[in-house]
C-alpha cells in the first residue's frame, strides 16, 4: 500500500516576523528547522521513492531535514514552481498588522480567507489551486497510483489546494482549513477504491 505524505514547510524567518512571504525565497527559522527534524523523527522507518518540493528554499530545506533525520538514503527529488506558495502581490513583505492599517482589517481578512478574491497584483487561493491541482493530478498522483511512497514538501496554500482535491472540500471548507507547519499529513492509497484515505493529522 503506497503512502502520500504532505508537509507544510517549517516556520520561516518571515513567518516568525509576521510578514506576507509568498514567493520571496526566505529560509527556515530555528524553530522551523526543529519542526522539520521533528517531522522526520516521527516518520523514521518509512521509505520514500520520490520527493516533490516547490522551488523555494524553505520547502527544499524542510524536505532535506526530514530525510536527514530519517537517515533516509538518497532519493529522487523533483522541484516545481506549481507547488510554490500563493503570490501575494503588493502585500509581499508587509507586516500583517501594517497591511491591516493600510488597507483595513476587513479587506485584509477577505484577501487572506476568501477563495477567489485577489490581493492587489497577487493570486487568490483559486489561482493557486489552478496550478497546484493539475500538477498534483498529472505528476504526483500517478506515482502514488503506481505504488510509490511520495513526500511533498510545500506551502500552506498550495497544500490546501491539494487537500481540497483529495478530500473533496468545497471552497467554503478549504478557506477554513489550517495546516500546521512541519506536521505530516499522511494518506494511504487504496487500490480497490482508487482513492486516498487520510490516516494521520
């Protein structure tokens, strides 16, 4: 039985500073590195046939730290921009409190928690889903269907989109979904039903 493991990257230095990050290529904080190692420790004894990450350092570093903590042998790794975090446009780099002062608390809440409302110059969650879900279905899921164990290290919004697809969530449900940093979300592939079933997190 094949496994699919989704992991949101560990806390980044901009997560720590409460900044809108998006496609800015920042590294992990000390806490983020600890979260990645803890995820690896929790998965000791597992084996992955392939690892998918975004092109951003915080997701790549999380996968590397997980595999190192597992004492995992070298494994095929594929990096793709389709798994990158949502692009925040003019919000990028802003402190979230400062963004609320500039644009209003209600407007920032709408940008952050609606499904299809774009921040200025940025992506909505629907836009993120429009690239991450087809990539999942065309590149990641077939590897699981072939019986391979797959690790995906990516970001809150790209992974929320993928979970939306796997779990059949509505637009209203997915905007309420919270994925903790560095916490593996594990699915098993059921050949009889040709479906993924969540078994943890």
